[in-house]
C-alpha cells in the first residue's frame, strides 16, 4: 500500500509580534487538515507594510512560538481530523526573512512546491481580512498553481464583502477540508470556527504600556514571546 501524500500548511505573517491569534489559527488548521507539518513563516519586508520590527527579532519570536505550539499540539486530542491524523510537526520557514527586497507570497509557494513534491497537499493559511483583498496580492491567481488557500473567518463572515474577482475564484474553487487533504493545490477552504479579535497593533500598545509598568505576562502572546519582548525592549518607543 502506498503512503499517502504529505499535508503541509504555511501560516505566514508579519508576526510583530506573533500572538495567541496566530497560535489558535495554527492549532485549528493543524487539526482540521490533519497536517504532517505546519510552517510558521515570518515575512521579510512585506511590500504592503512599512515600519515593522527587524526580521531577526520577528524570526526569534516565531521560533519561540513554534516550540510552544508544538507542545500544545502534542498535548491535545484531535477531534476533527481523519483517523490517520499525525502529530503535526511545527517548523519555522526563513525563506522570506532571508530574501532581499520585497517578498511576494506567490514566489514563496513557487519555491516550496518542488520541495514538498508534486503530490503533497500544500496550503496557505490566511485570515478573512486577507481573503477580502486577495486580488490585490502580487500575481494572486498563480497562488492556486502551487497551493490551496485556507481561510479562517469569524462565524457569520459575509462573503459578499469580497471583490468580484475573488468571488469568482470562490465560486470555482471552494471545497471542503477533505478535498484539501486529498489534492495538491487549487482549492479554497473557509473555516468559520474561531473568533480572533486580537490585533498586533493593540498588542504593541499593550506591550509598551505593560513594559512601562513592569508587567510579567501578557495574555495575548505566549509567555516566552513576552519575555523576549521585555528582554529586547521591543515596542518601548
């Protein structure tokens, strides 16, 4: 009997800082897609953003979060995935922080496809706010040549908010989690389980005020990440 193709998902973001919303997102898709590997990938210099913390700091925080996420996944029982669901390996991708200049997701996925193999299920995990503006991403339709797009939307998210171009892609490509697990690329899966009202901007503000008052923890970020923020005096200005 041939081994089934691997299931890999990439959860990218500025991660400035990586927070409990990202952790919940990773846990949810590790379970529902029965992932073999979840890759946390901090952006290098996102072309749509400016003024972010250095890649070195964001990469270090991502590595701390990956260790904690792996621990949580190993400790939980998978209630939603298929019976052959593995314990998901959590890794950190350095592709984008090592790339010079602006980074584009389509180029990252294009590089990953030959690495994982033609038959592997490769998914990109995003939030609903990113889905709404997906057609503004660089070369966005070619994302589907290399991966699935898996979206976490709040319960009751209104899909009429998306642009006509994205709506057309949804009509053609929307599928369930089982199809994502079985196919290499090309689908869109929308999960409406989590409600994640956590903002990195608010966390940076909390960090600034928390550091000023010597707070030893922040409920919105893993403890190890908060300690890193404190030790390196991030977000103090």
